[in-house]
């Protein structure tokens, strides 16, 4: 009986040492960044492929219950609400010049990087923008529809 207790204690010591070693490596090599990345991946959803969106182009996509417009400026993909806050114009039919997206109906201008309405556009309000990224291996465009933010 005593021999079994000694074996159990030794096993626990090994488990504790293994855990301590893992935590040391975890901190040393910033593994928490990788784990955070993996955990946040679940919230991103594929909405299109990079081949569907040209530089300087616009693309309407649906994700969950949201209608978004994707844009590509200087090779980076941005996502924001597709419906203008003035009279609900479809922004994917608008005109993109640099980072400025102009609504086709009443010409409200929004910055595609953050959904902020131009200071010269007093008849509309800011839109939500969403984190977007491209999987370089597959070309898939991924958007996190749960992390929409609106400039104050």
C-alpha cells in the first residue's frame, strides 16, 4: 500500500514539472498569441474569395444577418455596412476613390477603413466597420461579423 502511495506522489511530481515546463515555454515563446489567434478564428467567416474582388472594387456580401460591402484598397480588404445611413442606398453600387466610398443615391461619403462619414456629409451618420482578412493560401476573404465597430 505504501509503495502505491509513493508511486502516485512521484507521478504527481512529474505532472507538476511537466506543467511548469509547458508554462515556461508558453511565456517564453509567446504561445498565447497563437492560441488567441486560433480561438478568434472561430468568429471569422468566409464571405468571398480574393479573386471575386478587384483592386478599387466593391462587392456586396451577406454574413449572418448583415449585408456588408467589401472593398480593396492598396491590396488590403475592408468590410463595412452596405446600407447608407441617410436613405438606405446600396453602397456596393457607389463609387470608390482611394479610401472614400460615395453613396450612389445622395452622395454621402464614407471611409472604408472605419465606416466614418466625411465631415462634409452632414446628412448621414457613421457606419459599422468589421475586421477583415485574407487567407493567403486559399485567397478566402474572412470577416468577423460579431466585432463591428462604429466611430463615435
